[in-house]
């Protein structure tokens, strides 16, 4: 008995620490393995929920005219007109998309009208009677939300005017490139003045602006005023 007391007294601290450690281990084991322990569930990130909502968001688009299966289709945000056409089983043989912006992004309640070749030809015949305003639809039927505007088409009066302007510009005589015969077609420019123009540009290099032609001998302000609308660099 005395021997036991001796050992208890000698190793008291070690025994206490051992008991406490064992008790702590039992407590931890019980905490993590007890039957009624509830599983901790981590909520998904809110960002992921927002992204999923956007992906699932749908819009409805009405496509009419010369497609194989016209009607109202449910589309995704970011889809384009060409996607709606594909969903409607494609274009009919007589369909014509010359006036249609196939790359335009679709919006909710959009109306898409696909015309036929005959309709487009008719539009072109009547085009001179249509007054186009900047960014207005070039199609006669303004309910077509996919119709190309003057902003993104060549089928407008604005572009035609540019073409006519370019053609008119091409009819001007170049004072830098014009031949002797071409220069002589200008009002008041005979052979001697035409030769003087050619000699000037050969000596001084090409004209930098139209007014510089008045530096040519024999061509003053009066002569320039007669030809300025018929010449270009």
C-alpha cells in the first residue's frame, strides 16, 4: 500500500495529464460520431445562382413569311436572327434575305418577316418612291424588326447618293494625272495652258491642292473659277 502511494505521489502530474488527455479524446470522438450530429450544408455561391438564372432566361420571337415553319419560338438571350430561322426549319426556296440583318440579336416580342424574291424585286422597283430617313428601316413594312437600316446596308438611297457622287467625281479631270487631251477639255484651257500645267507638275511635283493651279503661268483667279468645279487632284 505504501508502495502504491509512493508511485501515485511521484507520478501524480503524469497520471492527471494522461487522464485529461484520454477524456479529451473521448469527448472529441463523441462529438464527431454521435448519431444525432447534423450535416453541415454549404450554400452554393450567389454568383452561380445569378449566372444560372440568366442562362435559363427565355424570350419569345415571332417569325413570319418564307420560312418552312413560321410561328412563335422561345429563344435564349443573345440568340440572333439566323438562329430563329434555323429553329423554324430554315428558309423556303423562294426566300430572299437581302433586306434582313441575319446577325441582329433577337429581343422579346420581336417580329421577323422573311420576304420572297418577288417581294424584294417589287421593293426595288418602288424604291425611288420611298423616302428614307437616317436609321429608318429600308423595308416598306416597318413592323419587321430585323429589317436592315441605313446604318448597316448598301440598299439605301444614301449609299446610292454616295455612288452617284463617286461617279460624278470620276468624271472630273485630274490636274495631277490628266493627259494633254483631257486637260484641254476644261473651259478656257487650250493646248498651251494644258502644256503649262503638265510642265508645272513635272517640275514641282504633284499639285497639293486645287488652288495651286493658279501658280501655273496663264491661269489666274478668273480662269480657276471657271474650271474649279470640273477638276480634282
